[in-house]
C-alpha cells in the first residue's frame, strides 16, 4: 500500500514527540501491507474504526492520538487525511475531512 504523505506524520511527531515511534511503526506496517478490504485491516488493527467514504480511523499511542486515512484498495493507495489529538479529533467531521 502506498501511503501519501509521510511528511504529514513527520510534521505531527515533531510537535508531539511522544508518538513518533508509534507513527513510524504504523507507517512501516501500512507500507508493507496489501490490504484488499476493511476486514483485513480489522484483523491487524482491531481497534480501528471503519467509516464511510473508505475512511479508517486508527488509534495511536493508546488512543491519545487519532489518524484518519482514506483508502483506495484497488490502486493500493492510502491518503493521510488527519492526524491529531483525541480532543482535536472530536472537533472535526471525520467523514468529510
């Protein structure tokens, strides 16, 4: 799976260094994955939330942070749509971001 863009994650962990290792690990795992559907994601990440519009919410660092991606399974591409604190996540519309 191709993840676009790591820069978004990097900019976030510079501001929140306590989640750097977790975001790097998630990125490596996502890059190596070949998920064909949301069920395969749930097998690896049981706490991930499946939203409409091919969006998935991953809990980072014990749910202190949230990561939203949009996935195109056919093209094996994933776009990072949001990374933020749980409080910031509560202020957005995860399906529209």
